[in-house]
């Protein structure tokens, strides 16, 4: 990538960030959310997580994953995962 292309790309990203949405006020934000872990997809692991706000600065996150699949040549990579997490 030459210098002109790099500067053009950099200016494009900067200009796009100037038109980003304004921050949402804390009153309208939900106190829970559903999450997935995209990196687990590389191992074909089905996963889902829930994060719940339990205070002004505290959240409780419970995530889980399960991989029931058999791969070629009788290889298996089966596992399950439950991961609770408390954040401040």
C-alpha cells in the first residue's frame, strides 16, 4: 500500500467516526443483554451469554458453550462450558 492510499484510507475512517451516533443516556440503556462469543465459532461451539446489571457499577455475566459435533476420521472435540462472572 503506497502512502497516498494509506492517507486516503485513514481520512475515510476519521470522517466516518465523526458521524457516529451520540452516546445513549444511561436512563434508556437496558439492564441486561444477550451475548455470543464469535471466537468459539472457529471450534464449532454453540454459545450464549446473558449479562445483567445488578447495580450502578456492577454486572453479573453467565455464559455457556456446548460442542456436540464429531469431525472426520473419528476425531471428536466435545465439551461444555459454564462461566459465571461478576464485574465491577
